[in-house]
C-alpha cells in the first residue's frame, strides 16, 4: 500500500487510539515475497513523538522533529486518538509558499473554473 500510493509513513491505530507508525524505514528490508507479515511486527511503537493539535505551530513542530531526528510528528487529541500527521515536507512547503490559499486548519484550498460554451471548452483543453 505504501509503495503503491507513495506514502512514506502511516499512523497505526487500534480503536482510534494511536499505537504506532509504519514508515519506509520499517518496511525497507521486507522482501516482496514476505508481504504477509503483520504491521504490528514491524511498526515503530516505542518512543512515539506526539503533540496535541492546540500546542503545535510550524516552529515548534520543526523543533520537535529536529530534536528527535524524525521526519513525522503524530498529532493526537486529548484521548490519544490520532488526528493528524505533520511531516518535514509539510513544514517546508508551508514556509516556501506562505501566501498559498488555506482553510482555517491550514489545508490547501483548490478551485477551478470552466466555461460552458463550445469555444471556451475547446480552448481550455
């Protein structure tokens, strides 16, 4: 799944509670013929670095990532339920494109417009 969709890390939850993270580092040396191995056997479950949503901004997230020498920071709520993931790439893009259009949670907004007439339609394609 990670290879197919080019994911470098996936939070692992049980009953909505964070129990680990599966990263490229965890699966790098698993042979293709050994794909029946359980996620719980290879995931990182010790020393997970988490942060509460209200207590994080890009500067504090980058400090935590750097101090712990990790690339992914797990965001949890007050019940230890995983509600997000912040990556080094997320922060780099946020800093590189500070004027991009984002919603109240910092997610990129996207919009598109297409004319309805035949001439406009062909011109846009």
